[in-house]
């Protein structure tokens, strides 16, 4: 696959020949995956620096947990958690702000973030798109259903891939209506957000259908430590899902994912190097 460019606030990120790795930095007391492990400023910075040294291309900073059953936090609390982190890290690596609030997106971009990662795909606050457009930031649009507190109680849809494609198409249209350039957009099918365990697996297996539907956009996927892996691994808790995560990351890359969002950067960087090499050979053959 030829190298392409994803335009973010102050630079472009090349993707296509090499999968980009986004490291997750949860500055929350209640994340499902790391349980407040990096809630303090010093621990958060130390962990970010470790992920950078391990080869992360982007750090995704989040101040509000979106685990199943979680509650929204106030704007002030979210800003208090994320802005000092962004200000410290922004000169070292591209920073993504994981938020559904336009006000938080604005402050984060002013603090140095270059990407907004909206798990609602602009369903909660379409004005996020205005903030991204204003500074030509990258904007990741994720498919999701419902809200984090209730999303796993929703009845499953009949065709999850059609649902994802339809939802992402609406999100892309809203973003463009608000002035976001298509070259600044990325999409995420939203593993774990309003899907059954089997549907998460199905999305990875059928990822090429979503990639081909949005052929000009980079696709990000985040299987890291998700609960569907725990179910497949006989109830393994979040901190014992590394091998399952690597398997799902590898399958996603070989099915067309361009960016992977993960907690375990070093293992993922090594896995995607191998997956990318195999994919390049396949692309040359066919």
C-alpha cells in the first residue's frame, strides 16, 4: 500500500506502508484497563515517556473514562486532569485528546494537542468539529451506540458492519459540514461500544469492508484489553489480555487498519512491524 498523509494541526503523519501506534494515557481514577494507575501527574508523564521510548507515534490523553457503566465527569475536572499533561508532552510527540466535549477539545488544542479523538463521532457535541476545523487539527470519528453508562445494555443490531458504515458516514458528513477537511479525518469502528462480543470479532474479520468504504481515510482500531478478549480467553482480567490484544491487532493490520490504539506499546510496535512486512509482500503479489 502506498504511503499516504493524515493532516493534523502542525504536521502530517504518513500511513499506509507502516501502521501507526497510538499509546493510551488514561488520566482517570476509574479506567477499565489500568484502574487509575497513571492518575497522578508524575506517573502519567513517566508512563508517556516510556511509551514514547517504546516507539509510540501518538499519545492519546483521556481525562474521562468511557468504560461500560461509567459516568460523565465535569468539564472543569476533565480539564484539570488533561491540560497539564498535554502542555508537558506536546513538544515531544503528536498528542490526541480523547474527549466528547467541545470546550475540552478547544482547551486541549490550545495547549498543544493536534488531534481530537471523539468516541461519540460528533453525536454528543457536533461543535467539536468546529474546534478541529479552526486549527486544522486531526479528527478521529468513532462509531458508538448509546452512552458509556448504558451502551452494553442496548439490543444488538442485526448487521454490525452495515451499522458501523452507516454511523461513520453520518459522522463524516457532519464533520465536513462544519468545515473539517477530509484529509484531517480518521475513522474508528468502535470495538466494545454497543457491540456484542461476537460482533467485535466480526468487525475485525470484516474490517476490509469498512476500509474499502472509506478508502481515502485512515482507519484506527482499538482492541486493546477489551472485554470481548476476556470472554474469548476464559475470563482473563484486563491486565492479562496482552496476547489476545496482539492477536487482534495483527488481524486488524492485515485486514487494513492504519492506526492501532493500545496500552502495551512495545509489544504492539514489534507485532505491527511483522504484520506490516507480511502485508507488503501480499500487496506486491496481488
